[in-house]
C-alpha cells in the first residue's frame, strides 16, 4: 500500500486519517464516471478536491490496449504528474493526500486529494470575449508566452498532457486583481490524470498537445502574429529558424487542430 498525507491536511483533519477514511469521503460532485468520481469538500474552512478511483475493470484495460492506448489505472498517474510538475517549478495543484492499495490493476483502489485553487478562472473563460473585446496587449502577450513556455518545458522533460486545452490553465482571481505586472500572472496547469511521463516526448504526443492548444484558441481573436509568437517561444529560437527547422511538426499540428475543429459536437 502507498499512503501519503501532507501535514497541513492532517492538521485540518484533526489527526492522521486512515486509507478507508479518505476512500469513503464525499462532497459536492463535479464528475462521476464508471468507478471514478471527482468532488469538492471542506475541512476547517479550507476547500479540497478529491478523485476517488475504485479500479477500472479488465474490460476498460483491454479496450485501451486494443486501441494502442495506455489505460489510466488510478490516482497514481495524477500523483506522479503533480510531483513531476512541481519539481520543474510549473504551477499546479498542491497535493494534500494520496493513497493506493491492491496489486490487481483492474481492481486497485486509490485516491488523490489536492488543495482547491478556487476562486479561479480558466483561460478559456478569461478569453471567451476577446474576439469582440480586445484585451490589453501586455496581458495577451504575457499569457501566450507563459503557455508556450510551460508547453516547451513539459515536452523538453518528457511530459505530455494529452488534454492540453486552454481550459486546463487556471488563473487565481486574486492574482488578476492584485498583480500589477500582467506578464507575471501565475498560470496553474490542472487535469493531470492522463499525463504521460517519459525520458523524451515522442513527436506524436507533442503534436497532440500543441494541436489541442491551437484548436482551443482558434476562435478567441488571435492574429497570425500571436500564433507566431507562441511558436517562437515554444521553439526557443527565432521564428524563421523555428518554421524551417520544425516545418513538419507545425504542419502536423495545424492538420490535427483542423481535424478537431471539424469533429461534430457531442450532444
């Protein structure tokens, strides 16, 4: 069994919680699918988010393997991702507790609990009206450069997100109100349960992440120059070199992003 609890969480709990205590938690439900649920709860006035996994079952494992996908077997994936991003200095959720029990991968029980970032706003919601209400140039450029820098850092260290849409970057509302230098607004990357960790990020997964970013920012009023700014920062070189050296990469990103845009909306 793996079990880790932060001292601050123990203090709010009023002692050392047991594995079963945390597996049986409940709260304001945000998502519930099959054997996994995500909910919000409070302790001593502090909010937390919990993801409880009760195994995925052999059918789900086999289905993923047949589709050449690695199945997410529990909370361990998100736990390892939080640790990896924190080591790199990329802002993400703060771990409150993690536990895993069982050797059978299909029936393994696990949980991950993180401190709530709320009140916060996603980049998707922040930018929703930018096509009609032009934001300040400094804010737009600052956020583009941060997203590009975070994406570059992930991929340079063998990390791919698999759902790298702009809705998974959060800004704390208090930072928006108090920080004078908008270029320094801290972005928090969330929804890490599908993250993959390797020594090197394969190009197909770089393309998937970058296409998700491109697709989710197509309709928020960005100019060609804005997208070029992202490419320059992500590539870590001047634009001419980036476009010539990585021409095939960016062609694949554009193709995949357009394919995402062409998909019918799920009703």
